[in-house]
């Protein structure tokens, strides 16, 4: 899988963790709060992955 697929999987997992339902494709119906929660969760996971990989 390429990097875009990996990010999409991470996005779907993050959305699930914060309780937001995402459809594939356009998700313009999300509130800023929902989108921010998903993005924040993704950043948190990326930082954890980087920290674990750099030890």
C-alpha cells in the first residue's frame, strides 16, 4: 500500500476512536470540532510512532 492509503487508514481509525463516522470521499458535512478531533488524534499517533521508532 502506498502512503496515501496508509494515511486514509489512519484517518478512519482516528475517526472511529473519537466517535466520528467518515464516508469514503468527501466529508464536507463534518463540523470543525469533528475534523479537528480527527486531525488531533492523527497527529498524536504520528508523534507516538516517531517517538517509538527513534528509540
